[in-house]
C-alpha cells in the first residue's frame, strides 16, 4: 500500500473524526426569536446552527459573533426568516465574525437591510434568498445582502428582490466574488462600492432601475475603488422606475441602465449580455456631487469595455438621465454606451456607438454638454486584470 | 479527621453569617456564566438596590439615553487593585473589576425617585481574557435576577413627563447587542461611560484617588458638559457631549459604524465626517429624502434629526435601545444645527 500523502490523511481525519463540532438545531414554532438567537450565541467555533424548514416569525434582528460557524437552512424556499414584525435592529441578520458560512435560507421583509456582515472576513453567502414580499417599494430595506469592511467575500446563488437601494451590495471590502446570483426589482441589482478587487460574473440583473454598479464615494474609510471585472452577466430589461429615497447615491441611477461605472479605476466590462435598458446599456461617469476630501479621485480611469453583446438601449431614458429626451429627439435614442467625457483611458471596442457627453468636469450639467459619437477603440489595449482567487476553504464550504 | 472537618465547616458558616456579604472574586475571575446575579454578591436588598461592601455607586455628566429608563451605576474593583488613569479614553479598570448598571422606571417620570421598578441589571465583567457582558432580568419578587443572554422584550408603562401614560416594548439586549455598543474596535468588548471627563463631577475622581482606587489624578481634568444643563456649557458643547456619549461609541473611526464615514465622537473635527454637508452612504430610507446628515441651519432637513425622530427600525438611530424618541435630545441637536451658519456651497 502506498503511503497516504499527509494532506489527504489530514482531511480523512477531519471527515471521520468531526472533533468537537456540534450541530445546534432550531425548529420553527413559538418563541423562535429567543431560541434562534440563543443558538447563534451558544454556537462554538466549528459548529453548525441548523434551522429547520418552516416560517420563523422574528421580532428583532438576529446576530452572530462567533468565528467559523455555519448557519444552514433547509433551502431558500423552505426555511424562511420573516422579519415582518421586527421591532428593533438595523438589519435582519448581522454577522460580525470571520469564516462564517450562510446557506439555504431566506430572509423576508426586514425593516432595514436583509443580511449584513461587517468586518467578517472570508464570509460565504450561498444559496440564499432575501426578499421584500410586497414588491419594489421605497419603504423596503436598503440592501439585501450587505458585506462591508471585509477581506474575501463570496456571494454565490443568492437571489434578492425589492431592495430600496442595492440588492447585492459589497462595500469597502477586498477580494470579492459575486456569481450565479439573481437581482430583480431592486433600485440597483448588484453594487460594488469602494472596493478593491472584485469579480462579478454569471449573474442575472433584471427589472431593476440599474443592473450592475461599480461606484466610489468620498469621505469613507476605504476609497479609491479599483480592479473590478464585470463579465458573463445578463443585465437586461432593467425597467423598474427608481424608487430609492432621495439623498442616496443610487437615487440618481437612471431608470433602465445596464451597467454604471463611477469614479473607479481598472475596471473591465466584457462578454456580458446587455439590452432592453431604456436609458443606456453602459454608463461611465465621474462623481457628480461637490465634496471635501483631499484623498478622493472623482474620475474614472482605465476602463475597458469589450466583447459585450448589446440589445436595444436608450429608447426611454429616465428623468434622472439629463439630456436624455433631447438625445432621443435628435438621434432617435440614447446610444448603448455613454461616457460623460471625464477621466482617462476609457477604452471601448464593443461594436455599438459610444456617446461622449464631452464634459470636462463631472459636476457640469449634461444639458450644457456637447455630446458626440466617439471612437474609443483606438488606444493601446490595457492589460487584463487578474482573476480573483479566494481561500480554498471558502470554495470547499459550498461543495 | 471527619470531626475536625465538620467543626471547621461549622466555624466557616458561623463566621460567614456574621460578616457583611463579600463580593465573589472567584466567580468574577472564573470561566462560568453564572445564571444568577445574586451569586456575585455585588448587590443586596430587593432588586439589588443596595451595593455591598467594595461596590461604589457613580454618576456621569452626560449619560446614554435608554428609553427614559432611570439608571443606577456601580463599579467594583478587587481589593489591592487600582484603576489606571487615561486622559481621553475610558479609565482602565483592572482584571477582576465589574461595572454594574440597573435599569428601571418610576411610576411617574415627574417623580423619578418614587416607586422605581427595576427591570434588569447588566454586568460588564473584566476577566483575564477581557470584558464579558452579562444581562440579568429581575424575577417578579426582586429576590434575584436571571441571566438572559439571548435578550428579552418586556412591556413597560409609566406616566411620562407630560403627564400622559406611556407604554413601550422595552428591549433587554442580547450579548451580541451588548457588543454592538461596547465594541472596543479590536474584536472585544470595552467600556463606554467611565471616561475621566464624564466621571468628573461631585468629587468622584478625587474620592477614588484618595481611596487608593485610582493610580493617579492629574490637575485640570477636563469636564464633559451635562447635556441638559446650560450652566455647564454652550449649546454646541452640550450637543457634542450628547453625540459623543449617545453615538460616538459606534460612530467613530474604528467603531461598529465606522464604514458610514459619519464620526460623532468628541475628538472629531467639524468637517464632512462629523456630518456637516455629508451625503448618506448606506442609509437607505434612513435618509428620509434629505441630502445631508447635518444641513447647517436646517435641522428640519438634516438626516441626523430625521433618524433620531423615527421609531421605525429601518430608520431609527441609535439602532438599539430606542423604543422612544428622546424629545429633549432632539431639541438640543436641532438647536445646535439651526445655529450653524448656512453653507450655500453644499446646496447644488
């Protein structure tokens, strides 16, 4: 017999000898709040909190602050955490520990965000549903899933509907993968904001106001968003009128936008299917508001757009899209790719027209601009960005 | 031998019966999560109204608002140990210390000292490994309080300051929620209230120092204003004190709300990170359709005021312990914002 290599021996040991890992089982029924919260508190690192099938009527937010815990339900259609009667807390479920795996359950009708994880490194969101069941409404919570200030984030097979800000939102984090997920009837489908390194692929963003957003904002601990790849997604039929409360950055997202790149550098948008977006398919812009933050760059740079398949665009620009009506009058529709004209090294080789608004400052109003069709495919091809690699423990957790 | 042991046990019983109750240092320093508050021997009497020997009551200049609850604060420092002085941070209580806070409601808020019903007592216990939070809820006869790590909601009624009856769903926090505020920014728990500037009243610091419980006491200790006493500071100073105590433990550069970019601790300079002309980051419907956290000169369109006035969990700030609007706090901050010079620059 050949000697068993050390690594295999170690993993065999882990399988046959589950050490001290426990399963804390919580079933639906009376007093779900305190039983479920108690399990989330009593769990030890390595344990699994198993939530049974059924409806859990919760009265407060839930939270987990123990590393290496898996929270597992019987599936996003079977295990439903309903926060309709929530009286407190800013989100449905809050995670503040590392190496947590969330899988197989749904969060419904939380008053604030659905699931938030903060400073939770190597978090896995897998096979989940977050939904506001009354459809898109301004009174819905802001974000569906909301990892923030974390390194290594995996969002896979997650469905979010009805968020009054972004369905899938990743903020101020590093090394992120969002894939195989569905965002519908949100203001923004998927939003990557103030992040360093993200791959967003094989997702479907439909019936939002804006499909996929890559943003950077001033006055935050982490800014200077960069190294984001948006590829092999479908961002189509984003036809829900923007229902975000004013004041929030996404309130300015034009109804019917496929992809928006704002104030980021090193962004690649390729091999996506983008169409049936009333304002435009791809919008590349600077940050438009005034700000006081010496360390903030409001302009986009090194943005490469290639190989995307475009459907119809620009036939019904939203009221947030300044000058849209004039463009429709002049050209019949807004072109599928629009650049405000600011920043540098914006490269487009998609075989559709690109319109530059010709602004010299993103704060200038589009109505005073000098828009014209431009060819942005002539410059040198930028180096491709590296694929995001996550720690193997994260991929292993969902196999 | 057996007889000798029995005699010794009898002697121990006799002695312990005649001595005042001793705080259980071993329990404090152990690794258990005692289910009974009584076991610590920190407090005596119904609802633990009387501190035992070595347990000291204290007051703060500006306390955290907790749904109008009356709060009774005590600390315990083990014999022979001292609290280490810190200039701007919370004082450094030694291992073996306990901070004790009882929450209750008077029958009539206009007579705050009469007929106070104590609901819960929260402990912060400093063990070798750091602080732990233990929330205890009093039983019906006030003979003991029982550990409720998963929290609890209790309906509470009283006659309010306006003479009208009030009922709220009072939330005893779960231990994660304890950490939600008592986050030390390094994945552990910390204290919030007992900073020198907030303890600096009624000769408390001098008394501590004289009793040998404080390692040193510099001259000219700063004093945090009393948020609702105009004699202690200007509107701005009292507003900043209020924000520091009620918001600053989350809203600072390393606290649980750091990613909002809204930092409300006393040390924060009056720039966008204090909220002045700052647009919301992840407020969602918490923005209330307004553009800025603080819109100078305009409390009525400042997100900060909007969120303080809301009881909706998706909007309300602070997020925890807020089943009522703190009308007097809102009034103070509104007065502060209204007096700020308007900045046309922030209006597009």
